[in-house]
C-alpha cells in the first residue's frame, strides 16, 4: 500500500499533503520547493523526506504561475537527426548540466510557425533560456512575433538565445552566439578559386531572395569571393536544395543534367556533400580527379570519407556551451561571433579540365 492509502493513484499529492507529513506549514513547503527563502536545514530535510515518501511530483504549471524558475533550458532545432545540430545539442546539455539545469529538446522540422509555438510554450513553462539553433527566417511577420517573444521572455526573467543566427535588432533583448557563416563560405570559395577553379557550383544554398539566414549568408560569401578574385559567378550554378544527403543527391543530379560547365562543387553542408558525392559517382565522375568537392560543418565522419572531405569547420559544441553560459550569466557580453576555418583534405585539387557533361 502506498503512503497515502489505496486510492493514492487516483489523486495527485499536494503541497498540503507534504506539509502534513512533514509537520510544517504549506508556506514552508513552498519555500523549500522554490528555494527563494531561508529555511532551517532540519526543517528542509523533513520536507524533502516527506516529498520522497509521498512521491510528490512538482506541478510545473503551478510553479510557473508562482513566478519560480523551472530550472530548465529549452533547445529548439530544426532536425534532431542532423549531425551538426547533435553536436550543438551536446554542448548545450553539457553546459546546462554544469549550471544545474535540465535540458529539453524540441524539433521544429523547419516550420517557422512551429518554432514560434515552441517558444511561446517555453515562455509559459518559464524556462530559464530558450535556445534557437540554425538559420532563422527573414520573413517580417516571423521576425515581429519572435521579437515580441524575446521581450516577453525577458520580462519573465528568461532569455531568448539565437545560436548560429543573426540578431533580431538592437532593441530586442536576446543573447546572440553566431559563427562567421559568410566568412566560412568566403574562405572555402576563395580556396577553390585559388586552386584554379573558375566554374564552381554552390549546391544546397539558394538564390538571394531565400528566407533562410544561413543559406543567404553562404550565398553572400560565395559571391563575395568571386568578386574579390575578379571572377564572374554563374547564377545558374547556385542550385537550391535543402540541407540533407537526399537533397544533395537530387540537386547534383539536376546540376549534371543541365550540362552546364563546372569543375568544383561547394556543398552547403557536409551531408549535402555526401549526397553530391553519390550522384557524381553514379554519373561516372571521380572526386577529385574529375570534380573537386567541398562541404560545410566538418561533421566527425567528413574525415572518414574517401577521399576525406575538404570542409568548413564550425565550433558546434562551443556554440552550445557558449549559448547556455551567456544566457544564464548575463553580466557577460551578450553577442559573440565564433570563428570558422577551412579544413583541407583530399577532395579538392586543381582542375584537370572543365566538365560539361
């Protein structure tokens, strides 16, 4: 029989039940739970023992209404299966644990409206921080609503964290942890151009009117490098696609079918690059002998491909750790930009001859 008797499963244990078991007032129990008022250690021990004996479960909604923190950090991302997201999540979880917080992971599946709904739900739950990872939408309505939530979170003592995306505006209270996204694309494109490539396809990014900040930054870096080298870029070689392996494969097949000249492919992510590699091989094209291939992210198994993938390294775990640390320690500077750099492996070499298949 449970401590509350045979009908214990039919009723939720309340603060008053815990108070009666511990021999204290309900106010004292609330103070122990919230941790916002000094309670004698012996009294606190009695309350905690009563909570264990009664299997008391904290009512998160009630705690939120009371104004208390839920000691939780929410991590909101596009796709939980994305390797780069997984390593940002690892950094978030590590730092959240070090700060005495639990970590909740929420996936949006690339839907801006779902992302907004998740942020609102976490505000209602009084999460200590809500961390948004990856490229955000440039849609005006989305940005207005997200700015509203940033102010609402700040008013509630919480924090909206933009991780790997730019600020919403100077007057919007957010923590921003970016990496040099455009600079990484510029550096990789410059590397390909310095190797002698003059016909470079950018696969997995989109045209400049795309509403993803990540994609737009990479297109800008790509174009800026061409301008710096005095080499005109071919807009027809900027191939729209998502960020997955399947997206890369499909986009590369479309590129090959066009018959447009290219000697190198710069994939917007390493997963896209893996799909491109499969499509090139299917078409009888060798990497790097016929086509050079570069990626972006430097996910762990990029080095294990054959050949090893030349790519842009993002400090993913550091992004996650920094996002949590700054959000919970706001006396520190609240906008940082982490560096990126290229990692040269075996998938890029000077062009032997142009490809016009």
